[in-house]
């Protein structure tokens, strides 16, 4: 029997297949990694990959339709079909499926769904108004799995779960009562929670100390970016808010801006953007999908931006200037949150009990220059970057500061699928 962990984003689908061991004391075994990329990328072919461990199946590496025209709802069934055929899996072999869902509102635990018992899906789709480019895709994926694997049970796991420990003075917005009746309170919820929980567990294991003693500031830097202040293994603050838009700049997200700017930028911003299958205003589309690094540098590829900054001869002068500005803006916003959260920790935790600043996500894990520039701003707190360690790219948890550095820096590879599988094992008791 197998467990499939599915992680649906707006531009990609990732997943891992785990073999369920006969004994509860035995660890889950990762059998295959699977994914779909280039979704919504006009002019790029959708890429479908299934990679089997130790020859347990035949690897798949194929291209599909143009990412700009492909139907999202068709991709999970396609991926399941490739997985089944390449590994000779029957429909009943996958007993459990986990789904990473971005917004869970006030839920403090995951929700089980199965064929004929799908009430939780309707609730998650209703919350799509707060994460329209994410929740709806996760719901489509869950429905696809119920149709393709009718005898399994799914567990919906929310990125908001980890941040339920944020105190009221931090999550409360200074707003009067509204005219509408939203489906949940309008407050900060925070996201990337499965990633943060995974990082806390990894740091606990690496440092050989309980999770309840882990004190870190984490910068999860990918196409979506956020930061979190974690004290005693629990979230006490995070940069994202009611929706994933608040906080740091992302690949196509503006991050925090003056709320009135959108009315001047897009006068008809309240009108529907016309996206098929979901209700999204023009304001949400501009701020979520047309802003961020894409707006500043003309690309969401951080590696390309760094190349243009450090090697002006590789691009035009305009590209060099726009990339330099984008990088400096990105670093400025990152420092705003990291410094703020370090001060939050220092108000209650001595420096020698702060485990450090953690970088994660695709940009965080690969961006040696960004890590160097960020930590250099904290030399006054005793941060000393080790060039060799910072340039090294191997290891799930690796320190990038020198021995004896008073403020330590780390790179931690997050594992949202692995953490989802762990939560499912606890929930289902296998």
C-alpha cells in the first residue's frame, strides 16, 4: 500500500509516493518523485516527470501542451496515469493521498475526504476567495484524485495550521467592522506552514535538541516568499497575512504596498479579471501575477537576475539596471523582516539561545550572494559568513557561518511532502 503526497501550486505540481511499511515503527520509504512544471507559462511546454527510486519503475520525462493553454484540471489525472503505468500500480494500491492546501482559515487540523464524503472540499473552495490562485487548484486536484482513485482517503493539510500560535496582538488588523460577512475573520493567517514545520523538525534533529527549544528566523524564498519568527518551535509572527500577498516580494507578487496604490494603478481594479473557473478581481491579478520580480526585472528567474547584476556584459544596460534595482529592492524587504524578527526573539531570548537565521526555498537554497549580503548586515550581532560553507550546495541542513559565529546562518532544504506524509501517518495511525 502507498501514500501519495500532492503539492499543487499555481505554476507547478509536485508530489512524492511513499510505501507504507508493515510495522508502525518502521519509516515511510520514498518510492518515487513526480511533478508537472511550466503550468501557465505561455510559450513553454508543460513538463511531466516521474522519477523512481532504485529502479522500482520506469522514469518518465515528457513534454505536453503549451503551459499557457493547458487545462489545470487535466494535469493531476495525467500525472496519476503516468505514475500508475510506469510503476505498474493499480488504482487500489494508493490508499491515502495528502493535499497541501494554502488557506485553511481557522482550522486547527486537517480535514479527511473520501468518495461520497466531500463536504470539506466545498468549504476549501469557498476559501478560494482568499487564495484564489492556490486553493482552487488544490480542490481540482483533490477531486481528480477522488475520481481516479475512488477507494482512497484524502487528507487536506493547510499551510495556515503552523501559524495558529500567533498571538492576537500580532494577527489583528486595525479595521472597523465591515459591510460584508466574510466566511472567516479578516486577520493575519500566514502561509508556508508545512515548510516551516518541516524546517523546525530538521533543525531539531540536526542540533539534537527538542523542537520546543528551537528559536530561529526563517526566510522561505521561492517564487512565493515569506519570513517567520519561530520561538520555542512555534510561530509567533510571519510576513504573509490574510492572503499570501502581504509581506515579501515574490516572483510575481508585489508584497506589501500602500493599499491605495492599486486604485491609482488600475482604476477599474474591482472588476472581474475574467479568469476561467475562479472569481479574481483585476487588482488581485495585477498584485499577485504581474508584479514582483517580473515587474521590476522582466523575469522571475533569480539566477538570471544575479547574472545580470554581477556580469553586465551578459545583458543590455537596461537589463543590468533593472536587475540591480530588483535585487536591491528584494534584499531591502528581506532585511526589513529578518531584522524585525530577530529583535522579537531578542526581546525574550538571549542571543546565545537563538539558533540563527535559516534560508530555504529555491532562492534561499541557491542564492549564496543573497545570503552573504543579508547576513553581512548583522555583523554587529556577531554574524560571520564562511565563504566556503556558503558556497557549498550539499546537505539537507548546513551551516554557512564560521565556527564561533555569535549569530549563526543556515540553509535548510524544506520537505513539505515529507511533513505532509508524517501528519497523515499520525492522523490515520498506520
